[in-house]
């Protein structure tokens, strides 16, 4: 008799997985923003990749390790994940991100206050996204590319809005999440000649995440995951960042939360209709009761 699935345990697993992703991933962003350490793209990309790998190793047995609303919806669209479970999965994921942001605020609270004071801004002021970027994402990356012209002039930092539009950010997230979803389905596909062993899947995924971060972080801060963005964004709102949190200084909250859903769906359809048809076909099982062919005698022509 098949064991009944414990869906509550799945929700706990999803919340824990996103908690670890935000705790370590946004934690390294906090170290880079507040202390100026580990600020190059490669180190940040590698950290995010390792973070995702650790979360999958830890949580796959509990929930299947979606850890991302975009992945959950794509799996419902293309792999038969129950639609009834999509809302609770997403809520659990967002909760995990929110709680991790709260823990990070406890961990780095003094340094956050000092950074705001050094900039001469309060949470919610124009330019305070230079600190709020610890928790959530903006287009473009405020630290790497810049912010709006008025705030940039007042704070003596780079202006970036004229160089990267909100639509550029949306495209970055759609592209990055499409690549992520293609990678997930490709690594899980049994027909792939390079399909990794189950234990190695998280490591392969880490490499994919690392490379995506390198090309998308300057443009959109590499959300790829509405729970990673939305949960901490809600925490930033609670902390008084106001419109810097919602709707964002450019009204761009949806770039990190909604655009990844579009990207993951496109990636899943691309894999299924463009790539998968050219994978090796699975062997056709013999019909029930059909005789098994005998091996030819040694030396027979």
C-alpha cells in the first residue's frame, strides 16, 4: 500500500529550503554591501550556487526541493505537480524568505544602521535601496550600476537608471529563470546521457546558478525566485523602507517576483518541445507474454 503523502511536511521543507537560501545568499550580499568584502561577481555567484546546492541536499527528501514559486508553477504546468498544492507551497516559500530576512536583520542590525548613517539616509529615503538591496532586488543593481540621478547626486554615488531600464531587468530575470528551469529539467531527465546521479544533482545545479548570477546580477540582481525576493521585500517594508520596498523606487517589485514565473514557464516549454524530442528514446518494453529473443550462438554470423 502506498504511503499517504504528508503535505504539511512538504510545506515545512519548502519554508526551510528558502530560509537557508536567503540566509546564506542574502547574507553574502550583506557582507559585500556593509563591509565591502567578497564583492566580485564570481565569489557572489559561487556562494549563491553553493547555497542552493546545500538547500537541495538538505530539503529534497522533505518536499522535492522546489524552493521557488516559478519552479513550482512550471512543474504544475509540465510535470503534473498538483495545482491544489501550488498556493500552499508558494506561501511556505515566501514565509521562509521572510523569516530568513528577519534573522539577517538581527545578525547585521548594527552594521545596517551604521551604513545608513554613513550614507546620510533613513530607511525609505531615496537612495536607501543601497542598503535595502541586502534583502531584495532592484533594477539595476544599485551597488554595481547605480541609482536615480537625483539621489545619486545627493549621495555622491553612480547614476544607473539611464543605463538599464525596468524592461531590461525583466528580460534579465526571464532569461535567467528560463535557463535555470532548462537546467533543472535537463539534470533530472533520465534520457539525458549526462544525467547526474541523484546526489550530484545539487552540485550541477550550483554550477548553473553561479553562471546565471555572473551574467544577470548587474542588471537585475538575479532574483530568479519570487520567494527569495518577495519574502525579504515584505520584511524590508516592515522595517520602514516604505516605497523603496513596495512598489520599489521604479515600481519594479514585479521584476524579481513575477518575471521569474514567466521565465520558468518558457524554459519548461522550451525544454519539452525543442530539446527533449531529440534526446535518446527510451527502450520499448516487450509486450507481456512475448517470447524473449535468444542470444545467437558464439561465432554465429
